[in-house]
């Protein structure tokens, strides 16, 4: 997008056409540019601060997930690929028992509190066809990948062989890819 490496030119662009965005709920200014067209909307984000892989970016009432790891500046700014989150994956709430006092015999008195679960935006991709080498026809391969931010709540809530309800269909988590910093990728069948 930029054909300049002049820091003043880039600062001028950010100040004049930069958009107010939330990066992991922290307000920032960024330039959002279009990337290639595909099944899921992809964009580029240009900032003066590093946007970590797995960060949620919110702008224009939509949520995006940074799917790239970028640690160096390019032309005096950071640039990352962000992808539109096309699904909300809920986590279950939990019940917490807290000691609020003790009775006359020294036994603890508990108060039970229900902490509601969270809804996490994620990217759902369906690989619908498999090219088998020994057959003349491609067959349907029901594999769905969910890319989501790696955080403590999501890591504790979703495990291998757990069932997930995805748009009315119950699927099982067959694998969890943890090799991308800041991201978890679930393989469901």
C-alpha cells in the first residue's frame, strides 16, 4: 500500500486517514487496508505498535483475529494480516465456592457464585472436499477447523474428544494445534 519509507509521510497518513480500533480492548489508531478476496474476509492492519499474533481487532462493529506473527517494522510501521471472525464460540460458565466465614465449631461457611462463560469470536473454516489418490471422484471430507485466540479460559474449556455444538451440529475435537503463538486451531469432525 505504501511506496514511502519516510516516517513523516507515514505519520501523516495515520493521523489523517487512520481509524480508531480496539486491539485486545485497548484503543489504538491503525490503517486498515483490503487484502485478497476469499471465503473469509482478510485485511491488513498497519500500526506503529506491534500487534501480537492472536490479538482481537475490533473496528466498524466487526471483530478480526490477527493470524500472522510480525516482529519487525516494515517502512517504519508494523503490518499484519487479520481475518474476520465468522463465528462465536461460547465457553461454559463455572461455579465457584468461596469461604465467607466460619460457624461456631470452626467449620467453613461457603457461598456459591456462578461465573458466566464468555463468548469468543473465532474463524471457522470447512474443508469440504478431499482428493483421494486411489479414487476417480473427490469425496466429502467433514473436517472443520476453528482458529481462536489462545488464552487461559479457552485452553481450560476445550480439550481433545470434547463435543462442540457448531451451528446446530455436534462435532468432536480431534486435535488441537498449539504451534502458532497466540492461536489455537481445533480440528473437528
